[in-house]
């Protein structure tokens, strides 16, 4: 099948899913600093619109570029020529600060990273919240005043972003993301993206890492995209098809967040026989 034909086929599959969705999904990008989360958002929008723009801030060097909770609304990037396509419920993207692996600890229940993720996942942080400042306050042990849940910011899909430039897998951080996405108050659909594929030329090594990541966060390998992000000045090319296929999976109307109902347990009654009170003593 020719590339253009396959792209049209995938685009129609995506449109079919989007027509079944009642409102745009909120897609949260999670990952370590420098993995290419913001670049991936720009890459997906480039595949959709055919034009690269800085919808999500990107930077270079060792300093954070994204330090706030940044919601990129569908309306910001989606304005197609065809009238029939304008109402398509393409996702909103939630871009946040890169998670610091040093703030993850397998021996702590509520680490700084887990607290930040829990607040964001449940829509309890307002737009443009300074996440760098939040992290510092949590690190100092300060109690954060939560806002009421904002339904417009509650997350629908989690996409974990891992860079192929780094051979190491950050097990502790991934384990923390798994727990936050599966074991708290809600269970979220989870996908993953392996970015910077141009940094890994060994196909066997690449496939092994893909399998290892899938096992680490307990998802099907088919829910992982291997991707080389677009950059300014680049024109859309053959990678569009795989990106749109991935987006079609993200926008499957069958995928829903599940609110977990915890089983309540009655208080246990004492099983031992109580010792009667002693009002005096006698010496034998």
C-alpha cells in the first residue's frame, strides 16, 4: 500500500474514534527531565497539521524549560480547512515539569514525585501552577492546600516518555508512575513513547528496551511508540503514519478512567479474653 493511501486510511480510523468521543481527552505526558515530552507534543501536532510550531516549550542544556502545568487545548492547534473536521475531538495535551529521579524512593509511600502526580492526575492543581515551586515546598515537608477537583483538568490518558539516548531504565520512577496510575483512587489507561530513536541504531537493543519498559509498567508492547521527534524546519514525512496510528489508539472510545471503590473492612474485635480488674492484692 502506498504511503499516502495508508495515511488516509489511518486518518479515517482516527476520525471514526474521535466522532465517538463526547469531549477531548486530557493526555498527560510523564517522564524524567530531558526525555522529549514537550517535543513529542509538538511532533504529534505537526503530524496532524503538517506544520511545526512551539505549542509546548522546549529547551536545551541542564535547566528546566517547562516548569508549570501547561494545558494545550485542542482549539489552540486545530483549525482545519474542512468544516467537517473542525469539530473533531482531538486531545488536549498536559505538559509538566520533568520528574527528578532523585525525588523517587522505593521505601517511601508519598514521595515528592508521587504527590505531584497524584495532584495532577486528579485535577487538583490549577492551570499554570508553578511545579518547580511546588516540588520545593513538598521537599521541605510543607503541607499543600488542595483545590477542589477541576473536571476540566482531570487526566484521561497517561503517556510515559522514555529517551532511548539513556541505556538505563529508571525502575524506581517507573514503578512510582505505575502505582499512581493504577492503585490510588483511579485507574488510568497508560501508553508509552520511546523518543530519540535516532540515538539507538541497534534494532535488537531497541526492541529489548521496548519489551522491558512494557513489563515494567505492565502494558502491551503495542501501546508503545518508538519515535524520532520533529524539529523546527522539518517537513512531515513517513513517521506521520506511525504517530497517527498511536494517536488512534489513544483516542479509542473504549478507553476510560476507572474510579476505584475500595472495600471497607469492619473493625476487628478483640479475640483475647479480657483480664478482670484487680482491686487489691494478697500475699501467699
